[in-house]
C-alpha cells in the first residue's frame, strides 16, 4: 500500500509559469515532509522540507503548502525555468521511524 | 565536502549470479539507508543501519538480500542468486540523525541489470 500518494504523474509548464505537485498521506504519525528533486542518472536531492507545525514554507521559488486536517501537502514552483525540468518526489517520515516513504514521482517539463 | 558515493555506477550480471554493491556515506553520518528504485517509481526502503547494526531490515524483499556495515562507515549490499526482477537502481543515503530527525543525503545509485 502506497503510504504517500502523489499527483500528477507528469506535468508540462511554460517557462515563467507555476508548477504545482500534490501529495496526500494517511498516517497521522508522519511529522516530516521533504520534497526531493532528481535528475536523470543522479540520486534524489533535498529541495525543501516542512514539519506539520507550520502551514507554509518558502525557499526562493519553492513553496510547500501543508494542510494538516486534509493530510495533504503540495509543492509550488514559481517562475518555473527549463532547468527545473526533473522528477520530483514527495516523502514522509515519523520521528520514531527509520525510513522515508516516497511518492511515485512527478516528471516536470518546463518548456522554454 | 564529499557526498555519498556508490560503486559501481553500473553493474550488469547474469541471472543466478552474486553481486555486491558498495556505499560510502558522508563522514560522520551514523545512519545509513539502502533504497531500491524501479523505473518510474519512487525509492523503496530496504534496510537501515545505525552504526554497525542493522536497526531495521523490514524492507529487504527476501533472504537473497543482505547488507553489512562492519565498521560503521562503508556498507555493502549483497544479492545472491540474482533474478531479472532485481534489476533496478539501488540508492544509498546517509544522515546525521535517523528518521525525521535528519536530512537524508543520497548517492548517485548503482544501476543493476540482471540479464
């Protein structure tokens, strides 16, 4: 059973547009929600992360919105650039657990 | 500083053979994780080490898979009697603290192809 459900599977955005990727979870014990960016042939790299005590976190062009009651969180990429074209994974973990549970990934293509 | 390194970057082996995949974590990181990533999927947890001991091996798919970390640094994932279904990218990650306490830094992965 997929612990973290991610959508859409793929996304095409014009340069300068906003990219939005959504994730949902069921386990209320999750307390850490990172987003990873992965380029072909590379390992995932941490982009931004949030804990459930805040509803939003912004770092540069990247923003996480977190809705604890709905058990959903999303990644917003503002002013999307061709260099942002990559696969994005959401993940979740608990403070007593040892692993990250990853979503299935979103392939983002930013068209110049 | 150096990140997580993994060797080899690619490994092609025949069905039934034995393979070893190596991970060199970031210096000072006591937590080490192995994940498996199939095409078009997110990484799936295999095993977690805290120091030298396997603290959680619940993700290992069967007894053909085994991992060690004898000195608390380098780890080796061992797969016996490989099957075509084992073909995937095997990722290693390390962190200073386990679970949600620490950011996991991933290596580039080893792409294993079983023919």
